[in-house]
C-alpha cells in the first residue's frame, strides 16, 4: 500500500494535467514547431496548417495532422475564415496563433470566441484595447505607469506656443512634434531647437489639417539611445498576474530584434524589480489574461518609460524559459483551457543568464538583404550543455522567398554571463550552414566585441559599431581544403600544380 | 669535433669550420627537388623528414632559393616564408641555406637595389647560410646581397661558378676569389659552384688545392651535381685537397641530375680517414626510410629520359635545368632533336657566346638560343630579349672574350654598333617606390599586406597575387599529402582521404558521387569530418581565364598556325609581341615570345602574310591554345 501511495499522487497529478485536446497551430516556421512540441508534450493532438509554398516545411511532418490552406503566399495564413474552417474540419478545440500573422488581430480572436473555439491568448477586447495606441496610453496613464513625457494637444495661438517652449526647456531637445490624428510614421517631425519649434508648429498644423483634417498637434520627448527592456507576464483568469523577469532586446536592426537576453544587464536590481512590478500593474490595469510582454525604454539616466504591451508569445520567449525553467507555451495552453497558474511569484527564480541569437538567412553586409530562394546545401547545428535550438530548416531545404528569413533560434543558458557568452560563441562556431548567407559570421564579431561582453549596448548598437560588419564569410579551413580536394577530383588533376 | 648548431653566430661558425678535422655535409634538398623533380617536392614531404633530418647533423639544409621561391607559390601553393617557419619548428638545430642569384635574387632578371636589400633582410630572418652567385662571376652583381647578409649577421657563401674549357684556369679562378675577398674579407665560406657537375675529380682537386695554397684561411664548400654519375669522385678529391663542406642529398630521392647520395659520400670518404662531422648515420638512413614511401607520388615529375648524362661534359647544362629542358622538349615535340641541340648546337653556341657559365639565367639564354637555332632554321635569326640584353652587356661584361661581330649583327641588327654604343653596358635599375608598391598590393588584395607578402609581390607580382588569393579561397593546402595534391584521374567513390591540419588534428574526407545537374554544373559530394558537403563546378569547357577554353592538341595548334592562326603552344606568359598589326611577315619570322618557368621560347609564324589581328597582350598569362595573333596570306 505504501508503494501505491506515490503512484496515486502521480496519477492524480497526471490526470489533472492532461488536457487531451486537439489544437490547431495557425502559424509556420520555427514557432509552429515550438507550439507543436508543447502541444504534444501535453498529450494533445497538433494540427498544422500550411500554404502551398510551405509544403516542404518541417512543421507539417512534425504535426499529427495537417491542412493545406491554399496557394498563399501569406494571404492564407492571414485568412481568418479559412483557418476557422480548418479548425472546424479537424475538430480542433483550440487555436494557437503564435506570433505575427493573426496573432494580434482582435477580429481573429473574436471569430474564435464566436465559433466556440478556444483562442490561446488574451480576449479579443484586450487585444483590441492594447493594439490601439491612444486607448493603451490612456489605460496606462490612468494606472500611473511612467510614460514618455508629452503635452496634451497644444492650444492654438500664443498659449500653445508658450506650452511648447516650456516643455522643450523642461525636457530638453530633441522633441517630437506629432499630429494627433497621424499614425504609421506620418505627421511626425523631429525638432532639435527652440527656434525650429517656433517655426514648425504652424507648418505642422497646416500639414495635419490637410492630411488628416485635424490640426491638433502635441509634443513628446525623444528618448535618445534607449535600451529596450521588456517584462514577460503571465496571468490566469482569476486575475493572478505574475512576471517572469526582464529581457533586453536592444540589439536590433531597423526595429527588428536580432539578439535578446535575460535578464537585463542593467546593473541595478532595484530598478529592474520596480520595472517588473510596474509591468504587473500595467497588465492588471488592462485586465490582461494569458502570456504577454510589457515593453519599456530605459534612457541613459535609467528613467524608464512604458512603450506597449504585446498580446502574444514573443520570438524571444525562449530566454525567459531558460532562466526561469517555466515553459511559457505550455502554460499558455493550460491557461486557455481554464487552468489556474500552479505557481506563485515566489516560485519564479531567475537562475543565470540566457542569450538568444536569431540565425537569419540574410546578408548583414548588404543591409540584411534576405537570402530567400536559396537551398541549404549544408546544415550542421550544435548541441551540448545549456543549448537550445528552435528551428525548422534541414539540409536540402529550399528557403521560400515569400516568408521571413528566420532559420533557427540559438538560445543558450549559462550560470554566469561570461559562461553564457562563451557558450553562444562556441555554438555559433559549431554551425555550418552552406547555401544562403546567414547572420552567423556577423554574430561571431558581436560576441568578441568588448561593449557586448560588458553588456554596454542600446538600440543604437549597430549604428555605433560599424566595424562589426567587417567580417569574413568562411567555410572553415577544413571546408576550404575539401573544396580544393573536390576541385582535384572534378578535374582529374590538380590544376594549380601542373 | 662538433656539429654546428643553428643559432651559432656566423663568426663562431666560421671559426669552427676553419678548425674542422674532417668535413661537413649540406643536405641539398632544394637542389635535388629542382634538378630531379622539377622543384615539386612538397613541404608536406619535407615536414615528414624534418625530425630525422634535424637529428642527422648536417652543416645546413639547402631548402629555399633558386627557382623554389617561385615554384613554391606558383605550383605548390605554399608561402616560401611559411615553409621556412614550419620547418624551423621541427628542425630547431639545423641551419637553413638558400641559393641566391645575386642581382637576379630568386628570379631571372636584375632587380633594383632596394628590392634586393629588402628581400634579403626578410629572408635572412629564417635563412642562416647565403650561397650567392652570378652567372658571369661578375662580383659587383653580388655586392648588395653580400652586404645585407653580413649586416644580418648570417653566413656569406659567395660562389665562384665553375666550368671547363681553355679559359677556365686556376689563375682565372684565383683572381675571382681575390675579387670576392676584396669585398667580403676572408670570414666567409667560399663555394665552388659546379652546377653542371663538370670536370674530372682531379680537376676539382687541383682547383681546391690551388685556392687553399693561396688562401689557407678560406673555408671551401664544394657544390656539385651528379649528372655524369661521378660527383662522388669530385667530392672525394675536393675534401682530400681541403674543402670543408660538401653537398649531397637523401638517397631515397636521388636521381640523375641532382646531388649524389649522402651515405655514398660518407662511405667513400671513410676510406681516406675523413670523418663526416656531426653526422648521425642512423638518422641519415632513417630519413631515407621515411622518404622512400613518398617517392612514388612524384613519378610524373621525374625526367622523361632516364639515366645519367655523361655528355653533360659537352653540353654543360646545369642539373637544375636538365629536367625543365627535357620537359620543354617533350611538350614542344622536339625530343627527337635533343641530341642535335645538346651535343652539337649548344656547345657551339657556348663557344660563340663567350664560354661563360651555364647557370641561371645564362643557361636559359644558351638553351633558348640553341633551341631557336635548331628549330627556327636560321641561326640567331630569332634572338630572345635576354640574348639581346646579354650582348648589350646588361648582365655584366663577358668574362673571357666577346662574341664575334656577325652575332652582334644578327642579334642587334645592321646598326648594331650604334645600338651597342647607345644602349650597352650594365643596366642602372632605378629603385622602386616600395610605399607605392605596397599601396598597389593593398589595392589588389583589398587589405593591408604584410612585409613578407610585399617581398613575394616584388619578386613575382602576378604569381604572388594569384597565390595569396588562392590561399584565401582554398586555405593552407600544404597540409595535403602528395597522394591527394598530385592525384591524377580523380578519386574512387567511397574512397576515404585523410589529412592533418596545421594544429595537428586529422580530418577525414569521403568521396561521394559527382552528378551533373540540369544547368551543366557538376555537384561534387564529399563527407567532410562526418558531415556532407557539396561543391558545385561550372562545366570545364567554360572555365578558365580567357573565356571559352578549348584544349587543343599540338597537331591542332600546328594546323591553325599553317592557316595563320597563331596560338600559344604551351601554357606560360606572353613576354613579347614582336610584330605590329599590318606588318608583313615571312615564314619563320619571330612574331612573339613565350615564357614558361624561366625559359623563353620564340613563337614563329608558319606562313608569309600580313598581321591582321593581335588578340593577346605582352605580360598576359596564356593557356595552351590561346589566341596570340592572326596572319592573312592574301591581302
């Protein structure tokens, strides 16, 4: 009987954990595989969907079932009707949207809700609220979350001008002069001096009037060379909201992240703790449910400002998983099926450091031009202690031109920062990818850069370190010699010796 | 008596040599490779032998210089400096020796003084013994090298080049030794450079004795070739009469034109109670045991004609030029004419041109002239640029007598006296702007070159760049064994190849299939260190530097020439286009000059006609069958 007791506990736990559902993965590439793995680990059935150009994709082979959506490209992964139909056809209980495509489309979440399919993520209302900058800003302002300082709409005439000048003097230049009805980068101008400000306000108003039929404008401080720090949050339906620590995603090109790490290297634990608490507060203010990310900017003087909340799983969630040991995707699924969080904030311990590098088929020297359309003629990856790979390419795979260029995410975990940097460097060297150019040789320069090693970087890192782009593409010494052997073999003699 | 270890100062080493009771041996590995294997013995092979050779206790290992600097880069794809560094790591005890052609350094034409000095300074970092010669025994041509070697604290070994004939008397050579000593003093090693292996043992003995009688203090190094099979005899006489150092080579690789086997020399001299100082005979034997297995990979580079050449006493070609001359005759299709060239024309040309020493670049001038005289019909009708320069005195004065006037007239033209008056005499070559050359090289490499790369570039600009670019693409190919490097006919599918990298780690390459894909490309599949790789190659027909490469046979090239389409008969550099468009030419006229290795060969036309198109430029690298120019018969 004593032997049976632990078994019984195990059985109960197992039954409690077992979801036994069918889940459709509305995505492609590495994230589709990441989701399928979590689904299968929960003993659930994974349904893949795909477009024609993706028919050689590995996620189809790994899933339990797969549905061809159409010829694409991209439009079928974005087609709510088709995906809902695929879910109904296969009898899926739930849909995980991954990132990108429909992940932050409130209409998709709403369609799921209406069709009785569980959407693995927050409610359509939360997605809609947080996706709208004005609404999101208002919610955060009401909750007292620190925001990038700005004025309200500037009154017309002398009063507005005076307000603007005061703001400029208080916060310093540059500032952004923004049209209230603008968006998507339109109606924004950078102002570097007070004189310029005085001159530009009437011009901006006239322009806004013409463009948006609304001449209201306001000012916002420019945060120069900020660090991009974000907090992973997770919340269940009871309102229990926890944070899983910080990530730094400052190393970006054209606002697209390349390298992410956890926790942030800001050497101020009190500040990081405060940011985490703020993130939880922000999430609660938005009635957040499921996993999400609260993004902040930190300036040189360690002031931090709320940026936005991403209502989905992030590419870089792996670093958080590595340092906390918590499987975020697994928890997302369970939360979506109504389970409560089985751990508390005190159970979330950050151990060591993690770095993720996005190995993209891109040519960094050529403005990160994608290398789609090329065949991966050699693919050798890495392994060993503290190493995690989330990828989907294989030797012989032809990279479709119509999707993004991410091949594999290399995530490593180490007890100390130095150990982690050493490990990621070793892993990068282990890789051999022949066919497309990749970001690997570029990253190999970064891991040797003293500023990176010190953790001294912000979003201007690539612009301020142009020497990182001076690297050699190399197939390695053995690869070069093998090429020479191939030449001798092919020609039937050494053409250089005769 | 002790061996002389690398690191011993030059002064101390010469002191030790003067007091030697016995003789020392130089392992002449480079000269062996050049004479009997067209300079192709790979660094890989020398590295295999390095440890045993270091134990063997030689005075020096002659491993660089001569044509090897050029061939290292051009045909063996190894950096001549890197070679010395790697050998030094495995041979800490043995001095390294070079062969330097004075103003011509390791090339075939005089270099500017500042290039000579810079080159010697860089090589002197690795080379302990500097054997320097001039093919006219014109001592001023050696002066810059002698000075720089002394400044670098290395051992100077100036040569008197040796030959035979009525002018080659002891008196003459004693005068030359005095000229050398006037420049260097007696703290040198004097080399008797018998590059042809000429003269009888007795003649060599007499010469050594005469020098020792006059200059008792002088250390003599006898260098000979075994072309007639009798160099051991000459070595024995040299040592008995007072030579302190002699040249020989590892028996595993000895052939017909290089130095004789070391062990044979040791055994012969034992009979005369002469001890080989510092020599560990076991290590000498061990070296050849190691090398024995490797010789088979070098088959293709051994001479087409087997056997000793006692007729060298007639034609006097140096051992170092025998292999390449025979190769040229074979590739040029005139092997059958060799007896006429070697035994009739060459001795005649020698005599006509002043009986100077047949050694680089003089041997090439004699050879090219003799070949042209036999092949071209009219004697001296197609003189090479080098022959012109010789007559103009650009290399130095004739040592004994000048050629007859009719030769001057043939070579320099009717107004040869005026040409000689205006252009004659030693060339005063202006210094090069080294900073500018460095900038040029920087531009060509797309990065800053190091000093050694600049030295190589100054020697052979095009070949140095080709080599550096080759290494960037294919890596350090010197780690590949000759079984891979010289493989003919491709490997077997499934064959496993092994090589060890510079760090000592072994790599495995398995040969997979090589299918041709739709585009015409061939995909070569290899498994490299357990991982598959594929290398794609464009179809062979479209490869090559001059657009569409058509490999033509000798007969096809001849047929084309008969139709006025003049092509390169072999791969090499086009040195000169001798005619202009629109010029009238007659059958047998020289229209261009090609150079392969260091041999210049005139290209003559087969028909009368007018030059209508010139498709190549002088200085251009040509492949066999590349177009040079076109002659039309009926215009």
